[in-house]
C-alpha cells in the first residue's frame, strides 16, 4: 500500500507543523508519501517548506514536499487533511481574557469555553467550513481531521453540516495520558520505560467533552489504581501551593495549582478530571465570586505576551535550522510523534492502536445522547474511530458536561446560521457568565474589539 498524501492547512502552526514533519519522515508507513503544506502567510510557509526539505534530505527519504498559499491547488489526491490554523491567536485570546475580566470572568486559556471559546469559534469556524466545502469538492474520500480549538465546537459543526465527509476532531491533551499516570503511580519511572505490555495491562478509560474529561476507570493488572493516583497527587500538591514563578512546580496560568484543583474536584465529584489546565476554566469555582474566602485563589489569566515570546523564540529556532547555525540533525532529538500524524500512521498502516478522539458518543457513555460529541478512547482503523464502552458518567459531572455541550452546540449552530440570538444564548448558557446585563455589555465590547477578525456578514447589533 503506497504512503498517503497528508495535507496540513495551517503549516505555520508551531505546535503541530514541526512534529508533522518529524513523523512523516520517520514513519515507514508515511515517508514515501506526500506532505502538502498550506498557509496564507507566504513567508512562514516558505520557512516550513525549506525546513521540511532539509529534514527530508538529511534522512534521505522519498517523502515529497508540496507547499501552496492556495489550498485548492494541493487538496486533490489528499488522503488526510488536517486543520491547524488560527487568526492572530495569542492576540485575540488576550483581548478575550482582558475584556472578560472586566465583567467578572477569568480565563486561564480562553480558547475553548467561556467568552473566549465562543469568540474563537466565531473567528475560526467559518473558514473551517469553507475548507470542508473544498474537501468535499476536491478530495471527497479524504479524512478531515480538525485540530483547532474549540475542538468540540468545530467538530460538531463539521459533522452536522458535512455528514457526507469522513471527519473527527483531535486534541493532544490526553495523547500520553496512560504514560503520565503510569509514571505518577510508579508503574514506570520514565516515559522511556513504557512498553506495549504496560499499555495492554493498564486499562484507563476517560470520557467527557474535550478539555472536560473525567477518569471513569483505571486498573493495572486488575488493581484499581485511582486510590494510588489520589495519594500521589496529595504528595505532589504539597510542593505546589507555595511555588513562585521560578519554581518547577509553578507552570503559568494553565498549570498553576492543578494538583490542588484536581484533588478538590475528586473530593467533590468522586472522579478525577484529566485535563486540569482547561477543566478548571470550565467551572465557576475559581472565578473569585465566593463570599467566604476560598482555599485557592482565582484563576490566573492567560498571558498573551508570554505566548508571543514563545512563538518568536520558536521561529528563531526554525531560522537557526535553516541557516545552519543549528545542525539539522538536532531536529531528531527535539521532536517526536504528534497525535494527528500518529493517528494517521496507525490508520494507514493498520497498526491497531487506540487513541482518544472526539466524535459522536454512539452509546459509549450510556447515560448521554448518542450524538453527544465527546472525547473517548477509541479503536481506530482506516474506516474511522469506534468508541470503546465507557459506562455511565457520574451524576454531577454529567450535568456539568451537558451544560458545556449545550454551550458548544449553540455556538456551532449560531456561527453557521450567523444568528446572534443563538450566540447570545450560548453566552448565557456558558458556565462562566454571571448576569444578563453584564453578558450583553461583554458581547458588545468583544464584538467591537474584534470586528476585523469576524465575518463581514455578521449583524452584531442588538
């Protein structure tokens, strides 16, 4: 079976683009195929193309590299199309977070739930749907893989509006979850020790909406490992609360106090949340609205300057590879498999691996709707994901999850229809908003600040 053609829409994505190059070069199932890079920024696209060509030449593999600012030029013949783009992502997430703070809403990430998630959907979803239209016309047999936040909103909209396309959505947050928890409880000491035998013997099931997933089962050789996980988190959290920004236990807005928050949620709901850097933002508990002083402070705000500095440093690293200042051989040690290309490799090569994938529930969680768009542990082959049975979602967690799902469903429908009433309903359904008057004022200010990033056909007056 020949290697596939993988088309990456948003090749300038620094989280995914470089790892995709690494995996396509190293995989025996992918390296004789084609990697087509697409980006509207011609300068960044040229850098990623030259980087890919240098890595290919260094390894002497027959991978073909294509590049274009026009996706329609490279879509024909694609077997997989991965979406990984954003419009001034750090800037607008910063706007979302700062404006929302004025109205009593604190977001540590600002790109999947809360006002930030809704506004990012309004910015990114229309273009994702246009990509879907092009795929249906030019590469109708391709798998369309969404890698853009809010993963749930975009995944819902694509599947509901293009049911004839093969599609699912991804997130990297749980990709190495088994290894993380195996290391936490001492099954392994380092990721390098992880083996297929460990993978087979450690049964770990999670379920929920993307970034709001919960551990429903964790057994190693028949032993329930959740008590061991809780005990390990208690030991680790002892170092966390007093950490300053120079301490390894301090991890910025998405990582700050996650062990403490995970333990609080476990004691309150009887389940371990698995993506704390986002899950804590889906909840009202750390917004600072309590009358009694809480044991933990309100969430730290997303820092757009820190993200911009990181982005600049990564592009400097790319430039160093291209200039020869850094030997291209170091690229091998800097990167490793990425969830999207790891999944593509397994699907194409028939490797039979299991992955966490966002798709329809289809009975996996027995007390949620079949068309609930959930992140589930799945069997996977070239015919797509098949969620494994996960049992019931615990009460309380299920109710919170349904509120999140309704927010995402309303956002998806509102963006597709350009219906501001549905968008407003999504804001009011969202778990972070506090008052109708504040929500209306917040919406007006966000729309004014981000008018240039939103589709021209929106009537934003209300």
